[in-house]
C-alpha cells in the first residue's frame, strides 16, 4: 500500500525541491509520478537529451525515502518536433489540431512513432537502474486515435484489407449495396464522420473504424511497453486510465500492462457526481485485480472555470473509498497548484503560496493511517459474487446507434449497479472473457452484438448453475454490426425461453408493468413484448399497446436460470426484483447500509476487512456485524457505528 503525489519539479525553482520532499515525507508520501509532460526539458533539441534536472530531483526525493513512477512524455511532443514534421491529428474536416495544448499528435504517424520510441529508449536506458525508479506510466490518459489524417486513412484501408481479404467480401459484410456504396477500389473507402444527415455512415464501417482507432492506440502503447520490458524488466508498467471513458477498448489497452491505474476526480468539473464507486469497480474489472489511483483529487478543480472546494474530510473519504474498492496506492494530483499554464486553477494539496494548510493536513492524516494499516491491507482484494458484464464493442455500437434515450451503455450498467449496491451486494464489472463461473449472478446490459462465442460463454455459465439477467436489445446484431434474422434475443432465445414478438422504443415515454407478486412499476426506454417459449411470466405490461403481454420472464435452463428483462424500469423495480434474484442466487449481502455510505469488503485468506465510508455531509448510523476489530474509527456499539460526516470506519471481521 502506498501514498503518493503527482509532482512537477520542472515547474519550481530547484531551491524549493528540498522543502517539498521533506513535506511529502512528513505527509507519509513514498512515491511520486513525474515527467509525463516534460519532453521539452528532457530533449530540448532533437537528439540532445538532458536528464540532469530530473536526476537532481530524484536524488532530493530519494534522500527523503520517496520513489518514482516515470511517465513517458508522448502526450506533449515539443515544439521543435512539430516545426519539423506535421504529425498533428486531423478532425473530421481534416483540420489539424495545432500546437499549444496537448495530445496534438497522431499516434499512427510514423514520425510520432519513431520519436516516441527514441525518447522512451533514452529515458528507460537512463533510469533502468536508478534506485528511486520503480515503474513507468505510458503516455497520459490515452484515448482512441480517432484521427482523419492521410496516414490513418491509408492504415485503415490496409487494416480492412487484412480483415476482409477482398473487396467482394467487404462489400458483402457491410451490405454496401445499400445507397449504392459498393467499393471497387480500397482507396474509395472513406473514414466515417458525423455527416450532414447525422451520424449516417454505414454502421458496419463505423464499428470497424472504432475498432481500428482503438487498436491504433494499443499498438502505439505496445511499442513503448516493449522498450521498457527489454531495458528495465524489473520495473512495472501501468497507464492512467479515465474511469468511465469509453472511446477505446480498455481491456485491450490493459493487456500489455502489469496493472491499471486511473484518475479519479469525484468533483471535477466534467465528472458526474457520485460515480466514483462505479468507476473504481469498472477499473478493477479491466484486469480483474487491484489497481492504483494515479491522480486523486486533492483540491478545487478547474481550468477556465472552477469547481467547489471539497468539504473538510471529503478528500480523505474519497481516498479511503478508492482503497475500499481495490486501490493499492493513492497518488494525489497534484503536489502544488501551478503558477502558470492551462491548469493554474486545478488546485493541488498546496495552494500557490506553497504553505501547508488544511488540505495538506487532511492528506497527511490519510498518509499516516494508510501507512499504519498497510500490513493489514497488503494482499487483500475485493471478492464478489455478482458481476455486470462490460464491453467496449457493445458500448461503441450503441454510440453509433443510440436508438432512444436511456440505452447508452453506462446508463444501463448504472441501473443494475446502483441497485445491487443499494441491496448490499458488492459487484465486479468484468469482460465476458473472464471466468464467469466465479459468479452466482451476472447482469448483462444490452448484448447488442452477439457472437456464437459469447453465446456459448453465457449459456455454459447458466447450464452449470449460474443466474443470468438479459436486457432489451440483446442479440440484435452480429459482429459485422449487421442485423440478425433470428427472432430476438436471437442466439440466446433457447436459453431465455422467450421470443420478442414486437417492440416499442419508448425513450422518455412510459408504460407500467405488474409483477406476478402484485407490485406495479413505471417503465421506459424500451418495451419488448415477450412470447413465452418455456419461460414463466414475471411481469406484464398493464397499459398501452402491449397491455397484458409479458415484460419480464424467468426460464430454468440446465442447472441455472435466465431472467429476460424486456424493459427498463424505475429504481424501485430493481430494488424489489433484483433483491429477490439476489436471494435466489444466495448472494451474501450487507443489510441496512444507508444510501450515501459506501460499504465494501477486501479479503485475504479468510480474513475480511470491512470499509464504511460516509460520503455524506451528515452523520449516518451503519449496522456492523458482531465480532469486529476496529482498525480505524470508533468501535461499534450495539451492532452499529455512528459515522460523522465524511468519516471512515475500517474493521477486521472474523
Ligand atoms: C487529467 C490529466 C492531468 C491533469 C488533470 C487535471 O487527469 O491526466 O494531467 O490535466 O486531468 O486537469
Ligand atoms: Zn492520423
């Protein structure tokens, strides 16, 4: 377990470094991330490297017992490189991004690739055996390389050629006969853009371009990873992911890395409040193991406009929340608010004046606690019986054709996630390629693109006793993003014991359903009218065109059960029905947790650590199992603990 900070020594006078390093040590900080934007300092002229300043900074830090994760600086190529070569990414109108912000490079451009390898090699050779350096961060916050430059257009066409072999096969796969789009030469194939009549390019072309753009970023990263593995095999390699960001396939990006890190700004000016728990679980699910937070909010956020100050205690609560969800390190962004540049108002632990104040004291408190509990927490990890499947391909296909409000991937994940958590069940959010049999219950948002392989994975899981929840719009397409001809849910209809007889895309409109147990709920987004083909009815529509027809069904299949949800309901529907399904699946739950308290387990060898994080500004009474040893916070009295605002309780449970 480690506490760290993102540090930019190049922004400050060298005479200040010693004070910073001492203050860091006193706050319990033992790791810094450095250098990810300092290409112009490390290579001020082409081929002339200068690591002197970074060596001196590392020395000052190391003397205070602080180690370093170094970032490759390829998110901000220097001006001299851009002056010599045009490596700017193009937007859909082929307008170059230009110099002066960041990410102004096309990751496919051979010149960018070459200079990326050169700076990575220079850095890694220089630091491979430096005692302070423990690992690497590739670039910074990668996105899919959705670029429209000539290089990308050429490479995309080559990619298509490898994939389809012939134009005949491509024309057939995409159905280019529609609107007279049959291609007779590879060079005719466009990059899809948001066109005059909307995002109206062929959905098959779109999906392949999204796949290509994502793979481009993965292959860019791979070149850096190969260099680091070759020159510094004893160092770890990670990257700072962005939580619910979904332009690229995070599973693929993480394959080459040792573990995932991510940047958590619960109150950042673009983030949605309250999503941190979900984002932590999504990030843990990418490699199915513990992760780091590489940037954890430590102050007021903002570029041109600023956010609110985190409430006293909130920074510490967020940090413990990260650990509760599986973070093994929390690295705060950033050490001190910068005096210049775009992020002048993205506040760090220290203000511009550099004087340790309240936020420094709050981080120090967390640092002291984390270091004290380190031995207890090392090697522990969350371990859950419920999973929600995550897929970037499904997500992109729904971005390409959102169909109605409310069908977006994370909207769907959220409905299941928040309800499971409300009901006291911990959740893993995983790829369909993980070992599904570990789980007693799996909820699947619209598995819109359904392959034979995925069908087998899901049906095997149910046959052997798993409980599966399917959502509307399952099995609509094949992997080409072409509609299937089988009745929906196409390849899964036998396992589901239902067929979709008709559907009504509700969007924001509403209908009502009644459970067989009598309760009624409002539904929206989508309504499938189900035909029962072996399944039993769980709910019927009570209004409108489908009144009296099944909306939710349950089917025994092999040793397991498939629930088909033909519609999306208000939260109360899930809190009722998912509660019953959790019981049917014999999922262990923490009962009676208030909605704004995040309760999580980490465990190791039968020992469990319970985390209770009060995310609200009011006191909350939380039930605690008997026989607990308090590790942090007050001991429970009569089976409950009173958590003051933003307070944290950590307990060892036998
Ligand atoms: C991201 C980046 C950082 C910084 C912060 C704050 O997470 O990785 O470099 O820009 O946002 O804006
Ligand atoms: Zn490009």
